[in-house]
């Protein structure tokens, strides 16, 4: 396969995607984002629901509380960080303020 049709070196000497390969990359990352957000968040919501309401509420252990809390943080960070990452993939870099929000959300939501 000839890679000359799909890549070139920009003015800084970095390898960049051109033409159809850039479109394919955007489509694949968009599909990955949609699947990860829908399936991942749905499964996390199911786990949270089970941890909160699936067993006797008087016998809820601290592990159940922590699992629910951590999964709520993960869902929130996926929505913020994933959306900003997808935006930058499709439309280019985000502003510095949004980039700082993304980094802050990633750092705060680490378990």
C-alpha cells in the first residue's frame, strides 16, 4: 500500500493525515465516542442502581457507597472529557479555558 497518498509532512516536519484517511479517522473516533458514551454510561448507571437499590439499604456497606460515588465521578468525567476530546478531534483545538476544565475534571475524577 502506498502511503504517499494519505500522509504528508507539514511545515514543522510532523507527519499529518490527509484526504480520505482524516475523514475515516474522524468517523471512527465519532463511532467510538458514541458507543463508549452510550454503553459505558448505561452499564455504569446499572451498577449504581444495583449498588443503591438492589440490596437491603440498612445493610449497605461502605464499599457499595464508594463504588456508587466513584462511578458517578467516572460518568461525569466521561461526559466532560470525552465531549471535549471529541470536539477537538472533529473541529480542531478547543480554547485554553475548556482545555483547563478538561484537565481539572480528569485530575479530580481519578479514583
